[in-house]
C-alpha cells in the first residue's frame, strides 16, 4: 500500500510540473532507441561448434551485433543504437534487462530490444533460424521499485493488463518483421518460426523485445557460414531492415 501511495504521489507531482500523460500505447511511438544485446560473453561462451572451427557463440554474436549497429547507423542515423556489451565481457541478465528498461527514448519516442544468439543442439543436423518472444500470458512488471520518473509518467495512464496486451502486440509485430526480412534474404535457411519462450531478458525488459537465434553453431554448414563476412553482413542487413520494417508499422 505504501508503494502504491508513493507512486500515485509521484505521478501527481510530475503532472503538476508539466510532464505529459500518455493516452496511447507508449510502445506505438516512433522508434528512437534500439538496444542490441549480444548474448553471453566473458566466462560464458554460449554454444560451441562441434567441428574444427572451435567457434564460440559469444564471439559470433558480438561480431554480428557490431555489424547490425553499423547498418542501423547508415539506414536510420537519427536513431540511438546501444549495445549491452561492446567487447568480450560477462553481462548479467539483470543488467541486460536494466539497460533496455532504463534507456530513455525521449518524450516522443520508444525503444526496442533485439537480443542476438546462435543456437546449439546435440543433433548435428538441427538447422535454421528462429525468433523468440516472451509468453503472452507472462505479466511484465512495469512499476518496479527503481522506476524512473519518465517511465512512471509513460505508464501511469494505462493499467498493467492493458500495458501487457499492448506489449504482446508489439513483440509479435517486431518478431514478424524480422522473420520476414531474414526469410527473404536467406530462402535456403530453415525458417523455424516465431516461438514463445520463458526468456528472462524478454520478460524483464518492459519494452518490445525479441531474441533471434541466427542458426545452429553446432551444424557444420551453418557454423561455416558464421565465419563468412559476406554472410554476416547480409544477416546484419536483414536484421536492420526488419527493425526498420517494424518501425514503419
């Protein structure tokens, strides 16, 4: 009860000082901030290739994420592009979600999170790309104890239930846009579809968020592709174009 009262008091004070109250979904505003999240890092290598390449997922996805950031800087230079890590270091799931949740997109903008991973399997023949989103029945917490004033104002005009429904819609639209562009550029790659999974970062970021598994590092053919600069550039371009397709919704 004390927490609720404190939140209400903060909202009233912010409104008195001229902060706008949102009457529409805060997720439907123009995309001004994009957070790219290269999975794993540091002492967490992620999935490993089973062939002589000895590829580590953490290195592949960092390389790809840097290429995505470059493509976005060319295609939409007005957007702010952040990365949860820029080098080979371990970043906790909590910190990844915090970076996404607290990146202020500005009064007239919104932000998204795209997490980049490479899949792994005990079966060498497993192949293809897939896109993960949170379970739609999973209720995201929009009013944590460390909520910032801009977040408080942004979310205060809608119920938690309405915010979760709006977030689910945006998650699926983002996933579909990315799926469309990747499938278009890689017609020979198996499209494993869009899947709902209980992924901590997607549950905790409180913004439209997806996780892309670009392929199986444990598949010999796909791990070879992950060392090909041309393939990586095309994948980066596809993901950047998917983000733009979503932002033009």
